[in-house]
């Protein structure tokens, strides 16, 4: 029995001594990626999420048949962008080389804006999403999927955003407001050589589009969208028509 416990203690000591160090330890001379967001007064900078990957510290996954396969290790961190003085610019910097025993490298960054006060669009209204950007810095997909746009060099994104107030009934009543733009979720870029990422959302709080979903499932009955020019569309679409919103905005600007 004493021999058994001796072997067990030796095994535990080995396991404890062989634990892999998965921490980040960026070297002082690591190249930096600078992220800047110009934040309108009605919005706020959302918490940025950075994903580091490692080919040295791989993880095991299993396919549908239970067969194991290896994938790159991953290490995610949350970063708060910092306001620059009294300006509307919020900034953060990330090391491309995450260092450490796993030799981490910066794989992708998710950042953007959110509504500061969703209830400015009605009592009980909650923020639903939108206003996000994903930049992929290597050849791996992000948690949001692959890139829609590929850029050679730094990333500069200027996007018009419109408040979309959605009223839904099926599965429980909800009223949510989204930041509706070119994408209803995240604009996704791949920029292998980027050193600077800049996002400038242009928020149009008075150009509100409202949608009301059907209360029951019925063939031929669709979500109704009411646009700020008074037009109403119910054609089976799931999201506001961005080109229509752009046309309304430009027509208003031209008439000023």
C-alpha cells in the first residue's frame, strides 16, 4: 500500500510540475496595434475583446464520430478603451506578439459602440446589438465567422448608423433598439498587415425605423417596417433596408 501512495505522489508531483503556462507575456519590443473609436454622444465604447492564438499550445477537439483532432490554442482578453482627454476619441493598444511559453499571436479584435441610454427610444426598451467591428489579423476565422472584406494595410471604417426599434411578440414580448447599419451585427474585415484600426460611427438618432413582428405565425404575414419618411414596407425582409435609410438621410440633407 505504501508503494502505491509513493507512486501516486510521484505522479501528482510530475503533473503539477509539467502544467503548461498559458499566460500572456508580451515582450517589451512587441509591435503594437492601435485601436481608436470616435464615439458620438448618444453612444459609448463597448468593451473590446482580443483573441490570441497559439500553434504551440494546441487543444483537442472531437468530430461527430468522436475522433480527436487538434486546433490552435486560444486566449481571449477584455480591454476597456480609454478616453483621450476630453475628446470623443477612445483608444487602446495591443501587442501583436503575446509572448509567453505558448508564443501567442494576436488573431482578431472585436470592438465598437453601443447605445448609452436605450430608453431614450421608449420605456423598457433594451439594447439589442449592432455597431460592432471585427478585424482578423491572421488566417483564422473569428468567433463571428470569416471576413467579408479584405484590406491591405490599416483599417478605417466610417459607417452610418440608424436606431431600429423592434417590437416582437412570439416567444415573449420584447422591445429592443439596434444600431442598424451596413451590417446588422458586425462588419468583418481581414487585415493581415494592419497597425492601426479606426472606427467612426455616424449616428442618426432622429432617423428611427420601427418594426413590428406578427403576433402569430401565418403564411404571407411579415414583419412591418415603418421608415422615418412615413413609408411602410412588409415584404418578408428581416432587417431594415440600409439603402432606403441612406436615401432618406441624403434627401433630408439636400433639402436643408
